[in-house]
């Protein structure tokens, strides 16, 4: 316990927080939009609706909201508060308790893995976005090359026949048919490699000036997806069979309630971006007296509502697709990325003006992905720049470091755009977003609550919120109980299930 510098460390963190040489957000909305853009990512559009579909529809919402309130929101506040009070990145911030510095290193490792594979999803999106400008869409039955396939699908009633969207995804995009597994990656798929390069160049340019540039970009990238989502919900509601899809989405299957808690926990981590260091890093650029409790409630509520309403956009269109095909809704949706790159594109291809809707959908996915990657990259760059302050003070060296980092991730990502890249993608995704995050957040929660001291931590939060409204103090009592009892217990249960 003596390794935690409680009072002196807290004062040191506060001094760092008031360091004027450190960048700060250009405005309050830049931080909020950056955090919302970071949290509201691709998982809200394909992973949350799919998990509802796989786990009995509306019954998944019950454990999801319980895990959100008891685990997600308390950990979110803890990470934001830690970053804002210490005004430092995931590694340096643990000067308040050097014993826990390994948590920051763990965050950096997980964030590196996430950046490695997440931009590959953006590359897929970029590929589909470019392909969407073709009329007819290359995965639609109207495309001349797909006419025979669609006829076979319509005439075959006994065996499984691949649809044009499945063939486009597996053969033209992934090339997975040319690989036998992890041991056989095969050649690089250069169209995807070029999309990956373009994605990293965009990330580099947007982050070139740090939060001063990325903070301006989010005004577009964090708001445009909501416009598209609203348009898709309205369009979906006008389609025949849409109510069938919405009913499937909301109707609970109570028999599955006992088996969905692990998926609910993993979705909370996947969606809120807890334990990766991005939230901590972005909060470190806040003003010291920023109200982190209010920000936590606003951001987590916005993220939760986005996931919920994205389900309406997805399942209304899938309901129309099921109506057109004459099959149950449960038979038209695929798992994981397949929902975004197989089932939904196939549904969009059935709509009048399919080219327009496809462009809008994949442009939305592209912006959602870019926003999330901003946060993950910020976690890495802030950690390194805080450990090596001379880089932060030299704009040229800082730009060279960012360029070298993006180029490194591009080279490493080439493995994931080979014929067998999807196998490596699945492997990295599985280990970086579930088991690793639970371990990191569990140690963070225990470390802050019992080593640094939960009372000291709560006092630090109150010190930041100088004009604390009465409701803030009452809410903090609830968070204190979660940090000490509920959250560690649920994390241990999730770890056991994982």
C-alpha cells in the first residue's frame, strides 16, 4: 500500500492537470463529440443488433442494461476521472500509484491490437463504398454476372446455394476461398491493401495536429452517422415486412435469459471502449474543473440509445428482406461482420434506389470506424508522448512519430488483407476485446478502490467538480458502491464465463 502515493501523488496529478503546456480541447463539444464518436462505432450497428438476434431478441436488452448500469457506466466514469485528474496518458497517469503501472501497459497492448485489426474493417467498408458507385450494385441480382447465381438460388429448394452477396464477400473481397486456415494466409489482396493504405493516410491527416485537428473532424464524422441512421429508420419503416423484423428484434425469448450475460458484458466493453486507454487519454486534455459525472451520463446514454435505435434500422430492413424471400427473419442474418457486409447489403440491393442507400450506409460505417480509431490511436500516441515529452514539444518529431506509427500498423495489417486474413482477424478480435479487457478493467477497479483508495478517488472527483450540484454527490455514492462491490464481482463472473 505504501507504493501508492496517495496525497502527494494526488497533488502531483493535480499539478500536471493544470500544466498549460499540455494541449486542451478547443471547446466542450469537441470532447463530447470525440467521446461519442469513439464509443459509437461499428459494434453499435452490426454487433448489438446481431447479439439481440442471436440471444432471443428483446430478452438480451435486460442483461445489457443491467451490465451497463452496474459495470459499464462506473468503469467509464473511473477512466474519464483518472485521465482528467492526472492529465496524463494510460502509463504516466499511474504515477499516483506506481504499483498499478502495468495496467497502463496492458491498455497500450490491447489498444495496439485493436488498431491493428480495426482499420481492416474500415478498409472493407472503403472497398464496399467504392463498389457502391456502380449501377447495378456488383452484389445484386441485377448485375449480369450474378444472373445465373440468382436463378440457381431461386430454383434450388433442397441444398444451400450461396447468394451473390456471399460470393462477393467471400471471393471478391476476402478471398477466403483461397486459404485453408491460419497456417495458409496466401497472397496479399492488393485492392484491399490499397483501401487499407488510404484509410491509414486519412487517419494520419486527421490526427496530424493532435486533438486540435481530430477535434474539428468529429463535428462531421460524429454527427453524419446519426443523420444516416435516422434516414434508414424512416425508410425501413415504410417497407413491407418491416414490422416483422422489428417484432423479432423486440420480442423476448425468456428461455434464453440465463445464457446471455456473457454476451451482454462483452458488448458493453466493445461498445463503450473501456480499458483500451482511449477514454483516459481524451479526458487528459480536459480542463481540470470539467464535470466528468455529467459527461459520463451524457456519453453512455447517447451510446446506449444509438445501439437501441440502430436495431430498428437494421431489423426493419431485414424484415423486408425476409418478406421478399418468404423466410423467417432469423434465417436472413449472418454473424458478426456478415451482418454488415452480407445480409444488409443484400437487403439494400432489393430497395429502389439501391445505389444511393448503399453509398449512405457504407459512408456511415466508414465514419463510425474512423471516429473509433481516433480514440484508439489517441490512447497510443498520448501514452508514448507523455513518456517522451521531447516529442510533444517538437511538431516535426511528433508528426514523424505519428507517420511511423501509422505506417507500422499498415505493414502489420497486410497480414489481415491476405486470403486467410479473416482467420487472423477473428483470432485478434476474440482475444483483444473480451478476455484482455476484462482483466485490465478488473485490475483497474480493484487497484483504484483498494490500493489508491476509493474515498481518496471520490474526493479527487469532487475536487475537480468545484461547483458540484447536489445530485452529483448522491450519484457518486452509487458509483462508490459499484467500484467496491458490484463491478468487481460482475467482472469476476464474466471472467469465469469467458
